[in-house]
């Protein structure tokens, strides 16, 4: 089960981003800067590391609230920060004007990593789903496969039908593989990675 339409939490997001970063930060345990992130939680190291390098911020009361769902605006801010994107004022979406994360949202939209809903709205305060998180990260990492090129050796997930809008993105992120880049920019998988 992958739960593609389930919201993703702040702790889960921290763990995903942490794993995408270069190795080397794993050796040294860091003290959590947040009173609600205990030293022995599964997400402590990821939250602490990302907070220490300025990628994650807490709330005004100093808490992190790891079990809270993450909003689309918060996720866009993290993606912008880890890539050190300059904030831009050119609004990509009609509903982000005046929002606290407008510059971050616009910076990742300019890269083509986030998109709006049908009708063009970004809905920055909506909870981010697991499928949306995977799709954004795949775009950021230029990891793309067309559905018709997904190899038969992938088993998929019980709750992810092949007609789900993020099917290819989730399969792409779920299997280690070697690939060649097709002329259209998508991947053609050569074999499963050991």
C-alpha cells in the first residue's frame, strides 16, 4: 500500500528530504531544536539536521509539530530552500498573491516542479498528498518514465491503479533502476538495480 491520496506529515517530509541529500550527515547525532521532537523518534535526525542547516523551520511558538500534515506552501518552501532558488515576484498562480510563501511557490513553479489544480489555482494551504510529494520530487530530480515504458517486473501497489494520475511517478520513485534517456527526456529502464 502506498496511500497516494493520503496527506503526508511534516516528519515524513523531513525524512524524505533528508534521504535525498548527500551522505555524510548520518554519522553525527544532532540535538533537536524543537521541544516536540524527542531525541529517540524515528524522524529526530532528519528534522534536526534539516533545521540545523536552515531548511526546516518551526512554528512561531517554537514547535515543529511532526505529526501535522504539511501544506503545499510549506513543501514548496522546503523544495525552494534545498535548491537555493531565488524567490521571484512573478505570480504563477492567481491564489498566491500576498501569501507568506509566494516567493518560494513562484520559484519552484518557474522551474516547472509544481503545478496548479484544474482551473489554475495552487491552493497553498491544502494538505500535500503523498502522490503530489513524489511528483514534485521526481520533477526536481528529472526522474520521469512514461506509463507504457514501465517494465513488467514492477509489481505496483494494491491501492495504486494504473489509471491514477501519479501512477508512473510513484512507480518511478519506488524502484531502483538503471536507465537510458530517451530523446523526449523520459527514461527507458534497462534493468532493475541490485
